[in-house]
C-alpha cells in the first residue's frame, strides 16, 4: 500500500509494508525538483535514516529495476560514444 500527497515544494509518497509479518517500517519519499530523499525509521537504533538521490541517480535506479546484471551508463542522444566519428 502507498499514499501520495502533494505539498508546496515536493511530492510525498509513503510506502506502507502491508504484507505478511514481520513488517518493515514505512518508507517516506520526498520528491523535490533537485533531489529525492528516502527516510525510514530504524527501531533498533531509534533513529530515522535518510538517503538523498540526485535526479540522475533516481533515473539510474528506475532503469536498474528492469535490467539484467551488469554495468551500465546512460548516454544522451547528442553524446558520441567511443569510436563514433
């Protein structure tokens, strides 16, 4: 299950683990124009952990979820690759 809320400067998505027990804590995603943050409470430490992704890292993550094992690099159509003349 997830929720989506639109705030003044970001979109907030909350991922709720509603599967079988044991359940994980909710993941809260704030999507800003310049970055995306993922936050999850860690009950073992009593702290929230936050990861910040740049737009390029988010693009790479999206692509990685649908690709097989390997190393990849995005090349814009206007870039020339090795050996291109």
